[in-house]
């Protein structure tokens, strides 16, 4: 229903990129455009997250065109975060089969952060977004960037590693929950300044973001392809739950196998089997359904039309099943 607005979203980002280029043959602008083409292809072929701000705007009573700059800014911020996240996690970044050096990926992430802000600033000039709404949305975008960076800092901190579910949930909240909360709030803010309505949209976005991260953790735990979390030695939600209920002997075995897992397929498989036996996989599924029920309760409070309710529930269906959202450049 909202996919028809995506060409305009990407068109705006490309227009801003080329309008800001240093020359007619700006190599950096061409590379940003190449990344945008990749993103556009990904969304056409699969799950389109960029429609979320647009959908929120229309459900809140606004016109699709007013949410175009917000959707564009949100997508640009998403690309920036993923570029930097992959580099900070030590993952290879590649685009269309071509490896991107870490220093180039970081510089691209910086460019996309600027692009996100420029997209929001274009709101009143092209899409007739109310000036007050534009300012508030711009502030919230930058506040969210800072919040996400704080969560990422906690995630990669060597001096203070994450070793329990409470800490990990806080990181999920800062990085994924707040990001999707921004999408629904900012989209709805294009249509209304009613704080009660906006708070409901915030809760919907937050729950969707948490479900997405849990889904990603579960999918990555289950896969045996190169680069999975266990092979990389990353401790995510299924493993943290297993550690929380394991006996001292089981914890010792998990720790030993996790050390060997990056170079030993049998050790990685042993980790998966013991985590499953301890209920880690089922616990993540239960958490996904818990956030789903919370979202349904919020949707009940919103008293949506049948059509709007159906659109929102499509998202819940997508995020309630074991499906990996295609967001990584190196996959």
C-alpha cells in the first residue's frame, strides 16, 4: 500500500547527495548513490522498513507526502548506523560483491548521517511539513543518534563487557527499540502534535524494534553460515539466557566451547545444542511473542480503522516469525 512512495524517498536522498556534491564528477557522491541503489534493490525484493514512518503518518491522519523527508532521513540514519556497526564489530563490509575498506565505510556512515539531517530540513521546502514539526523531528533524530551511539559504546566496550540479560536488553533498547520508536513517532508527528497519540506510536515502534532484534538474534543463532554470532564469539540473547540458568559445570562447558567456536565447527554445534537444551531458543521465541502481545494492546488503545489495523498487523506477522531482516552489507 505504501511501497509506491519509496521511489520518491530514494529520489530525495539522491537529489540531496548530488546537490551537495563537490563537483559534477564527485566520486564520493557516486558511491553514496551506489549504496542507495543497493538499499532500494533490497527493499524492492524483500521487507521494506522505510514505509514505517509513512504508514504511521497516514494512520495518524496525515498525507503521505509529508512523511517522505522523515522516511528518507530515517533510512539514511539506518544506513549510517549499519555501516559503522559492521566496522566496529569487525565485520567485512561489501557492496555488490566488492569489499569496502573500513575507513571508507566509516566515512560513508558519516556522510549518511549528514544526509539524514538534510532530508529532514527539506521537509518544509518541498513537502510542506509544518516548521514546528520539522524542528521537533530534527531534534528527536539527533537525540536518537546519540542514544544509539551510547548503546553501541556499551556493546563494544572492552572494559565493561555485557554478561547478563539486563545489560543486553538495555543495549537492544538503545540501538533497536529507540530507532524504530523514532520511525513511528516521527511519522506520526508529521500529522499531529497530540502527545497522547504520539506516545502510543512510540510504544508501537519500540516494541517492533525489540522484536526485530530478538528475531535477528534467533536467526543468527540458528544459522551455520560463515559469520554467524557463535562463530564470531558474540554473546547474544539466547546464549545469555542459557548462562543465566546453567549449572556451574554447564557454564564452564559453554565458555570452553565459545572460545573454540570461531575455529572449531564441532564446538560451535555443541554451543547450539546446549543452549537449546537449556531453553535459550524457546525463551527468545517467548520474548518475541511477549512484545507482540504488548503491541496488540497498544493497537487496541489506538482504536484504528480496519485497514490501518491490518497494515500494522502485517508488521507484527513479519516480526513474529523467524525471518532475518536483510540489513547487512556483508550478507
